[in-house]
C-alpha cells in the first residue's frame, strides 16, 4: 500500500517535470516559439575570443559546440557529477581551448555532501544525471538520492588564482543553487555580458530558489531577461544579458 | 596629449573617404545605350558571380518585356580582408553612443566579434552585420558612383531576387507622373512596390530608424514624422519616411549624390537598406510593379559564408 502511495506521489512529480508543452517569456518570445533549441542565445553577444565559465557541463554537446564556435576562446568547464565527468573529459579531450575540472565551482572551498538523484529503480531521476548540493525534500527523500562527496572551489578565489579579471559568458546548471552563487559573486559580474542558467518553477529539492525570485534578483544585479523557456511547474533555461546591452538593443 | 589624441580620433572619420572609393568595383560598359529604358538612363542588376541562376531567373522576367539589365558583378563581402573592413566601418570616437556592434579584428581570422562598443579608435559595424551585407552595400555604392560619373539623371537599380508583377514599362509613365505631381527636382527615390515582404508575403512596413552611434538615438528623433510618414499622394504613389529592402529602386541624380555623400561622411555601419537617416525624399508605388521573390523561396547571399563553397 505504502509502495503504491509513493508511486502515485512520484507520478505527480514526474508528470509536470516531463510536461511536453514549452512555455516562453522574455523579449524574444516570438522568436523562441519557432525554435527547438533555446540554449544558444549567448553566441549573439560574444566576441571571437570569449572567456566562458560553465558550471555543470555534463552535456558535453554544448561544450563541444562552444569549443568549435570559438577556437580562440577559453572555455572553463566544471562538472562535479562523478558519473558524468569521465565521459565529458573523453569528449572534450582534443579541444585545446577547453579546460575541465571535476570540482564544483561554488561559494566556498571544501568537501560537501552531493546528491545524485535516483528513482525507486535506481535509475537517474528527472533530467539525466540530475544532481545537486541540495537535499531532496520530504517525503521523496528515501527514494531519490545517492550521496557522495564533491570538492568545491570558491568561484571568487578561483578567478583570482587564474588571473581571470574578465568573463564574457557564465553558464550555470547547479541543481537549484544557481542564484545562491550569482548573488555572491556580484563583483565578478561587471564584465559578464551573458548569463545562462537552469531555472526551476518548482522543485523536489529543499531550499531551491524558484525562477520568479531569481529573475527579480538578477535585475538587481544589473541583468535583464532575454529569453526563458520552461515547462510549467518544471525546469527551464533562461538567458540574461547585461543591462547596458539590453538597453542599447531594446530601448 | 589627451586633447591631441582625442582630436586625432575625431578626425579619423574624415580620413577614410578615399579608402571607401577604393573599395568600389569599377564598372565599364561597352554599349550603354543597350541598357536604357525610356526616361531611365540605365538599368542595373547586381549579382554575385557564383549565382548565375539567380541572374538568369531575374533577368528573364525583364527580357520578356525587352528590357535588358546590365549585370553588375557584385562585390563578395566574404572575401573582404580585415584591413579593408577597417577602412569601411565606423570608427568609435568620443561623443558617440555605445551600442552592441560587430567588428572583424585581424586576429579573429575573418570571424565576426560581437562586442559592446567601448574602445575608441576601433572600427565597428552594426550588431550582426555580416560580410555579405557589407559587400552588398559596396556593390550598390559602386553602381551609384558609376551612374554619377556617367552623368545619368535617372537609374533603376535592382538586385537579383526580383519578381516582376506588372509590365515594367509602366515605370516610365510612373516616373513622368511623379515628376508632374511633386516636381522633377523634388524626389530622390521611387520604390517599385509598396514595401518589403516577409516570408508569407505580408508587408513589413518600415517606420522609424535603427540606432546609430553617431546620431541622435532618442525615441522622439528616431520615430519622428519624417521617418514614420506614410502619406498617399496619389492612387499610384505614397510618400514614405523609411523603407526596408533595396532590391528595386529608381534613383534620381539627387538621390545618388545623397547616398554617396552619406556613405563617405558616415561610413558603413548599418545595412544599405536600413540607413534611412540619409535625407532622402522617398516615394513608393502603391502596388507591386517589380517586387521581391518571397524571402522563404529566395537564396540569401548576405547570410553565412558556407555559400562560398
């Protein structure tokens, strides 16, 4: 009986997360409706030799695409999922402009618990390789995690150590921690033209900041929403651009 | 020292006039009379060398009416070097409004670089200005220079993606009619259709100006009546403030001079058909005489460099 109850609960969570209808908001609402790939607006704002920082690069497809588009750029990719990292490393090994790390670029340095999400059958839950520093919320907790540890690097300290005083594009997929990071690296964001993040309209993880609050926060940091596609009560992807660029283009 | 460097930066735009003309293609015509059409001194059609089918498809529509366009070998913008592009674009100097723009630095090996304008002395084009578009602009300017040097009063300039809807010979009558209506000296360009067409055939009405770093970008200026007007002056003509699309235009000598002067003074920043700020007296036919092949069916030559394969 309990098993059936949890199965029902899962289906209620899984249903909206895998909803087929894509919703849109942002300036380029009409353009996005005709596109199936929403994640590449950044290329419209980047120089020929951008500095790109990707936290959550397990989708090597995006990394490889950027590496080919910007042979003179520098692409720093952080992928902390131990199940994704080997494949990513293999896929991008031959790109001289891609630098890969197994660490998680976040707020502080140190080792922290890291949750690899699994369903009741032990299979990846939600989007493939879903993982996060955030714990799952009750009552899904017993079924949805495999805990490991991840080594975190402070974003600010890492930039200083790399002598990176300028970043053109930041791409974050931090399993719900995107806003936590962004609001704490505001001093670095001055040089950034484009920020692309995974968004959450609801979450099965504790303490996830949902997109409406993220959007408001980003405006406070000097970034305006360019485009956002998402599933209702699910996840999505949003692109923000620096306000001076936004105003020059749209005002 | 700072004053001197700023003065030098302000003078940069005026130093490039000769360089712009150096980029024009020289047009030499053996039998100019062959390309005359009534009160139109010369009929031009701009076409890239590797697009013979487009020229064939376009010109055959005119040949049916015994109109012979002169094929202008278009400048292939994709072959322009960084050094050449630096002579053509707008140099960012103090006093200009920074915008999101495109540059082609030498170290980029021909790739565009999209940047927010920040560096004084750097040459920029508008955001996403493709090299093909720059080549198209230069091709048009080359035609205008030829026409001006030849002393022509009225020319018809087309691109190779036209669609003839009515007998083009009515344009000869329409020119006479417009002369009588507003005065021979009082118009600069006549477009041979009402407006630019989108993929599904609907008109995209141009109203207002896009931003330029070296002009007043206030809403009031860009959307002032002189750039938004759409006034029907007769059953055949509409006076317009702005217009997209340069695929079929009848130009008077006054219009030729204005376009050449504007490009020389202000360099190439926007696409040729978007620089409506030039003080042209524009008229358009209120019905399609010669229009454009629907965009969805047309092969673009301004887009990506893969067309050069």
